C-alpha cells in the first residue's frame, strides 16, 4: 500500500514571471529617469537631482501600493466599483475647474507638494466598474438595453471628460479598454462592429478638429519636411534612435536628453532606451512589457470567475494599448499623443496607478489555475 503524501503547490510560473517583469521594469525606469534627467545638473545646478528624487518617492509609494493590491483578494474590488467610479468622475470634473494649466491643458490637480492626474485614476476605475457591471449582467449579454447602452454611457462620460482637458491619447486608451472588455465579455460581433465604426470615424475627426492636433498630424506625415516646426519632435526622436544603433551609446552617454528631444523623461523615455541601450536593449525592454501584456491575457483565460477574467483582460489591454501608442509615437508609426510608457516614464500618478493595476493583475494570477 502506497503511503499518502502532501503536495505543496507553489506560485505558478506565470505569476513569478509577471512579478519579476513588473519589478524589473520599475527598476529599469529608475535608471532611465536618472539618465533622462541628468541634464538638470546644468540647467538647475542648485537642484540637480530634484526630478530624480521625486521619481524615487513615486517608486517607493508604487512598490507599497503594488504589495497592498497584490495581497488583497481581487474579488473584494467589486464593492469598490461604484465609489471608485464616482470619485474618478468627481476628480475629472474638478481638474477642468481647478486644475493646473500647462501648455493649454488642464490635467493635474495640486495637493500641496503632490500632483495628481485624474485621467490615470480613471483608467483603473473604468476597468473595475466595467468588470463589475458586465459580471453582474453576464447572462444578458445580447440585450442592448441591459449591456450595450449602459456600457456606452459609462464610456462616453469618462471619454468626454478626459477629452475636454484636452487629452486625446488617454481618451483613445479609455475607449480601447472599454471595447476590449466588451469583446472579452462576449458582446455580439454586430454590436462590436458598430462601436468600431463609430470609433473609426470619431478618432480621425477629433485628430483634425483642433489646430495643435492638425499640426501634430502634419508632423507625423512629413517629419523630414516639418523637422523645424511641427515635425521637430518626431524627427529628433528618429535621429536619437538611429544614433543608438544595435548596442547603444551607453547609459548616460546619449545626446537626446540635452534639449534635442522634448519630454524625454516622460512621453519620450523610449528615445533614451533606443539611443543609450541600442536596438538590443529596446527589444529586451519590449519583451518585458510583452511578458506583462501576454501574461495578463493568459490570466484572463484561466481566471476562476468572470469578474477575474474581465479584470485581468482590461488591465492587460490597457498596458498593451498604452505601450503601443507610446512606442508608436516615438518610432514614427503614430502621431505624438503625449501618453507615458507604463512603469518606465517619470510621473507619479502614472507609476502609482499602473503599479496598483499590476498588483491587482497579480492577485488574479495568484488565484488562477
């Protein structure tokens, strides 16, 4: 007679891979932000490490938030869906009224020494709200009045408030998250086709509606001819990437951050990657981001319930879509939109909320088969 034995099940390979990829990305972001902000030694000699110190604070808070959301059972987030949605809408309205204006846009609320970007919070709030709503009505997915119309109302409110800031890039990300979650929930193809048609018409129309967006579009279409004006940022970004070659110039040895490419610590951090780490480093970083995105989608397939499936899918779609838009803007495949690269860019709100979402994804992964 064979003796019985106890089998201890450890963390899954997918869980360990996701956690390792997230931590490596955050650590790499620290190095990249230090390099991208090193020019402040010359421009601000009295506070040479001001921005880097801010980023370290954000990293510390992000790691704490990551640990908290990872440790909480993801099913508890159902009860937070309505409060999160209400708070997110209130913050989006508040930023339009009392937000700090930078470059003609109101995207930040100031709370003492801290700046909060409500549109980042709106991404996570939308995912939790949509997952809760679709899970509660999963048996009525074919009914327009019960699924499609309320979902479109939720998306329309969030997208319109973000678009008024104005922030077209984040608006498209919110729309992409919502449509992707409806697809995962099983919305019929005819309804998804209608939504895709509306988005396909609205996106180009919004892109040419404002003069500054038309200028960005012209710079995207003709970066060489417009390199002294509307195409300057795209052209200089391509030059920086070309200088990196296969192996890069070495960390800290790049030239793009010395004023040649605007916003290198935030929207154009990938230029630092391509120039200083080369093609090999850029591909390696994209592979890490791919581990998070693909791992999240695999988690959505194996989640123990519908809520976990939708939650993991929404977060994975968010990370993949935002990475595609950011990197696409840097390499000239898309017009400049002004969104950050997940886990890597300088920016407290973006990093903290992204880390919270990663912890939530890991919580689902931990409880998946």
